[in-house]
C-alpha cells in the first residue's frame, strides 16, 4: 500500500459519483495520467487523473485583478494569495479492488475520503500487467514497468495509430525487440515485417557499440527485387485476388489451364513460369477468342511486374522461424500494385502454412497499413485487402496475429481495424482522426481523447484487450540500432551538397 496521501475527495455538482470524482490536493503534486487510490466501504477505488486545475479565489474576477494590478501594486504582495491557491484534480473512477478482485465502480466514496497516489503493486494487478510479458515502457510518475501479456496484446491483433513522427515505428520496434529476446520456454513467435520504407533493416546489422543490442543473428532481410513468386504455386483464387477484374468465365478457363499444367508438371514436365502459361493460353483450343485475348492481356500485366518465376523464392517455410525476424524490404518499390501483390501473396502463404502448422505462430507487421488495407478503394486498388481482412477475422484461431500501423486511421479498412482488439495510440491532433479513433476504441471518453492531443512524442495510450483499463505511458527507447533514415534535415541537406560537389570535382579531374 502506498502511504503517499495526497488529497481529499470534495463535493461538486456532479460528484463524487461512480463516474466522476474530484479531489483537492493537500500535499505534493499530481499529474494528468496518474492513478490514485482511496479506501472506502466498497474496497479500494482506483481512479485516473484526467485533469488538474489550479484555482485561487483572489484571481477569479478578471476586472478586479486588472484594476488592482494596474495601480502598480501586486495582488500577492498585499494579500495572502498563495494561501488561497489550491489544486483540484478531476478523476475518472476506474474500478474497485477488493481481496484480489476488481469490480466496476458502482458506488462512490464520500466527500472527505482520503486519496493516495496509487501504489505500483496495486496498479500492476489492477491494470492486468504480466511479469512474463513484453515490456513496452513505463507508467510515468509511478515507476511502473508496462509489462504486457503477449497473448492479450497480440492474439486479437494490435493497431498502432498516431500522426506522423509521434513514435509509431519506435513503439513497434520495442515490441519486436521484446519478442526477439524471449526465451524458448516462455513461447516465441516469428515476426514478419512488411517494411515499406526500409526502416527496420538495421535489425540485421551487427552491433559494434555497447549501447545497442545485437539482433543480427535473428534477422533476415529479403529485398523486394529478390522475391519471386512461383507460378505453379498460384491457385485460381490467388490469381483472382491479384486480378480483381477477371470475370467468372475467365477464372474458370484460366483455372482449368493452370490445373492442367500443374498436373503435367507432376507427371514430369517440371515447374513452369508465366511465359509457359501464356504459350499454353495462346494455343488452348477450347478457349473462345475473346477470352483468350482477355486472359493474355491479364497475363501481360502480371508479367510487367517481373516477380513471377518457376519456383517461390525465398521459400516461406525456410524463412519463418520461432524467435526470428523476417523483414520484407519493399522500399525499392514505387508501384503500389506490386507492393500489394507481394504482401498479399506472402500473407496468403503465411496464413495457409500457419493453418497447416508448417510455421510457428507469427506476428505480421504492416507499416503504412492504410496503403495495404485501405478503406473504400476499389478492389483493383486493394489487392492485399481481402487476405489481411481474413487474417484479422480468423487469425486468432490459428495464432496468426496482425500489427497494423497507420497515421491515417480514417483510410484504414474498418473491417480490419475493428478486429484489432488492442490499440496503441500515440499523439494525434487532427480532429477527424481523433474522432475516428474515439469511435473505434471502446472505453475512451472525451477527456481521454483530449489527453491524446497533448501527448508528447513517445508517449502513448494503450486501450483494449491488453490492459484492464486505458493506460497512458511512456514508450521505452529502442535498444536495436536505429534506422539510418532518421537523420536531421540539416545533416541530410549538407550531405547531399557535399556528395554533389565531390561528383563534380571527380568529373572535372577526369576531364
Ligand atoms: N519512445 C521514444 N523515446 C524516445 N524518442 C522517441 C520515442 N518515440 C519516438 N521518438 C523520436 O521520434 C522520432 C520519430 O519516431 P517514429 O519514427 O517512431 O515516428 P512514426 O510515428 O513512425 O512516424 P512516421 O509516421 O513518419 O513513420 C524518432 O526518430 C525518435 O527520435
Ligand atoms: Mg514510422
């Protein structure tokens, strides 16, 4: 129990009630986001401080303050103003703790009840932290490590939402670091990251200093240009996903020819590529001419992407290992369609192989998730959406988890987002995004939403399955090598000019 008594419950027009309780601070200070506790007839009530207000009746009437101070004298020199200043904390009661059980708050403590700063030990149980869990950071002012149970955090999917630069990638790296250091006995998942900007590849670099942890032996990077999709591994379902414009009749014909070629392959002809499929389409005598023309056109669009080959490479079951991180580096790709096709293919494979227990439970991390699982875009512009939505809906049964990261939650598929049972929300100031987040996260009231706008970089709010109550906390720093993307603007500009200068000099010397 904490003996840090801090204040006394006061009576206000709307409290104390089971939903709203204010207290006056008698000693010390209290901050927004902190937790307090108080004993009363029902047990120990825990409440979240949502606002702290300083009041002083000497300064209540603006015109009197102005009149007095414009005489050249100061109010505090003439009157005992400091004695009249008090700090009022507005809180939201979260629940009542009694003999190890947590009840909803349904009956208020009386005005006059003494309030303490919540003890770390109470808070840990109250919030549902797990000593064996992933340590994401610390509850500020309580020195309480935020240890989250891995199942509760990830099995029903996680969404990391915030405006640009608020710390989403740092927080995601922390989660990845925590999974990678887990011991076998505690259960290790595999991690696969769809790395749109190539900002996670530094995990694969060996560390030479003492400040960072080395994850290079546990990390594999696959460059987009090295990815090949084996045509014999395609099914008509996968193809239809890649080419949402295929008509039912075209699907039937293409499926028939594909299956025939797969059979011939097994009979000894060996694996085939897109070229062979096109030749086969060109000569198949059962095809109507317009179907043939359409299918050949579709195959040409696929061929342009230059990612199809006779066999899959790299092979997914070789890549995905417990306690290992696989980074699919999509940073060289400009074509969104190609990114979506790769993501879609990998996600289908991962899900399928997980269902068949060929690969371990995994976490699939999607950066810029609104590009990969967009809301409202046509099927053609959202090739990877169906499979991600499927994993969002059904993944839990097979321990296939998603981590969706986005700075544009409004543009993110509501189907996928609504299946993310835990939300990690960092700083957001755009009112539309905030409103959207409020609608999508249960248990967030107006005040908590207001608090999100005042978060600093690296501070976050965790809501949902992973915690019993919403918690504001500070995400810890990364211990993996930071990505080299993050250099200050000045440095990048200087580097650019220096490099240009050098090339010019070299050219001159050469001449
Ligand atoms: N928990 C943290 N502790 C310390 N610094 C942090 C933390 N989180 C973020 N930062 C700082 O803020 C910078 C931006 O963070 P980050 O790259 O994670 O933002 P982001 O939300 O992923 O942005 P974007 O939407 O542009 O991808 C980091 O490079 C780091 O300097
Ligand atoms: Mg980022």
